[in-house]
C-alpha cells in the first residue's frame, strides 16, 4: 500500500514537472521564433543592400556597382549565401558564384520567404521584385521606362539550426535540473510536513495493551489532525480508566476471598480428620480441599497480578543461571507430566545466564511449563531452549492455537477449551501473570505456532 506521503510527493512532483516542461516548451518556441525572425529580417535587409547596388541611367541603362561593396558584403556574412538578379523577362542578369541552382524569377513585389534543400543543406530563400536606384543627375523623363528587376537570395541555415539545437539541449538540461531541484525540494517539504504525523504514528505504535501511557502529544500537529488526536486521547483516557478499574476490582475481589477461603479450608480439614481414612467421606473431603487449594492459588495469582500491574512490586535484575532454574521447576511438574506420558527435553546450555529477577523468572517458567504439561496432547513432548535473540522459549508438540486464540491467549480468565477436565486448576491467569511479570522485567512474552505443528512461547528482550 502506497503511503500518503509518497502519493502527495509524487503528485506535487508530477504537477511541477508538467509545468516546468510546458514553460520550457513555450519559452523555447518563443526564443526560436525570435531567432528565425531575426534571421529572416537580416536576409531581407541583405536583399535591400544588393538591390541598392543596381542603378538605372538613361544613357547607359542598368549599372551594377558591386565591386568592393559586394566583396565586403560576402565577407561580413558567416553563412554561405547565394544570390541572383533577374531581368524583367525572367532571364538571369547576374548572379553570385555557384548560384545556378536558384531557379524561377520572382513574380511579386513583396518579399517571399521560403525553405529550400540544396546539396544536403537547408536554405532560407527570399524572392522579390524591385525598381533599381535612379541616377539623380540624369533621371528618365518617363518612370515607366525603368525596368522592374527580380532578386533572389538564399542562405545556409546550418548555423541557425545548430544554435537552435544547442538551445534545445540547454533547455532540456535546465528543465531536467529544475525538475530535480523542484522534486527534491517538494519531497523534502512533504517529508518535513509529515514529521508530526510520523511522530504520532511512533507514539501509537508504542502503545501496549497494558501500558497506554499518557495522552498523545499534539505539538506541531497540523490543524486537520487535531480533532482526531483529541478524540483519540479522550478514548485512551477512558480505556486507561477502565483498565485501572478492572485491576482494582480483581485485587479487591482476591483480597476479600482470602479470609473466607482460609476459613473454608480449616473447616474442611477438621471435618476430614474426623472421618475414617479410606472412607468415601474422607476421600470426598480431600477432593474439596484440593479444590480450595487451587482457588487459593488463583487468589494469590490475582493479588500478584494486581501488584505487578499497579507497579507496587519491586524488581531486582541480575544474572540468573537458567538451567538449574528449569530443572527445579520441572521437578515440581514431573509427576503430572509422567501421568500424561509427556517427554521433557532441557536444551538450555550449561552455564547459560540471563538477566532477570530470579523470583519472577521462576514464576514465569512455572506457569509456562505448567501450561504445557496441562494442554500438550498425551504422549507429546515439551522442550525448553535458550539462544540468540531470546531469554528462553518453551515448546510443546501441540495442539496449536487458532489465530484468534493466539491473540487472546494472554487475556486473564480466558482458556481456549472450556470443556477441559482441568478447568478448575487453570482459571486462565497463569499466562496473564507470566506476561505481566515479563513486562515488569522489561521483557516480552509472545506465542507462535511452529511449522512442525508445535506451539512455542518466547521470552525475549522488549524492543525499544
């Protein structure tokens, strides 16, 4: 998906390129027209110069006073020039060197400019008729006796064509540089304008489900985004309040349940002691005691979760040797794993240390391995690993979780399979507590389905 910043920058650059291209084309057209018009003007002026060199005398008729003037005329012209004078009957009166290719005497009085090709060269040609200059000392009595002559001048346009080609290349170069400059400035300005938006996106991406933080910073934001951010801040504030109330409620409920559970356990224990060992009542009361103990553990977990989320629990990070910790936790779960036929593999290298709070890491590992023992299919496998990029990971052979379940696996009081026989022992708090403890140690706990069909929980350093 193309970003708004890229789309806006491309739109601005496209419009700028089109405008620069149009301006360059119009400017080139105007300049080239002026150059060609100046070329034509000088060609017509030269025709007048040649015409002024012809004089009509009553006694001598037409006199051509070319001589040194014509030689000077040829020297002053850098481009190759050809010319011819025509009699009234259309025959050639006189012509310049190599001008035989100029055919067709002029017919009109006004100069006519045309293009012509000769010997692989492009020529600009002017044709016109004129009256020769009359000798002031011996003017004719009848002006009709003065003949109308024709004049043709053709000049090579090679220099003009090269000049226009150079000019076109210059315009292309300047236009390209202008497009690059405008494009760079436009991209920089658009990127600069989106700095507050990127800052807002960074703030939003840093929000975590249990760490919403304070309101989003509105400094420097465009006015168009202020209503959106203001509304979002209001929603975040309300959500933060709801989370705080949920935590307070969980803590209060757990605290209020501790005393009744202690009284209930004492009563059940006394009643069990009064029943003969091996009797049905003795066994039933023992099951009730186990249930009360599990409820007590759940209450303890709720209280610890409330303390951790409230920030009331202290954390002391230090180097912890991981393998002995894993072995100690597994010993408390080995009997349950054996009853389910589970195989365990401790793949943590000897002497491997991690930076964590020992007590909290013990609880995290206890909950992760306990979850694996309870939910791994009978006869399956469990493994603990440690390696680059992670503090530890707990893998089991499955079953895997659906994508929807993976998103909710750390929610408190949530379990994927509500019909399990051990639902009482697992009230959906272990993984929530493990994740909260990891956050308290600046770690991140995530769950992933593996390609081998297994499920992996990974504890890793939190990304900054």
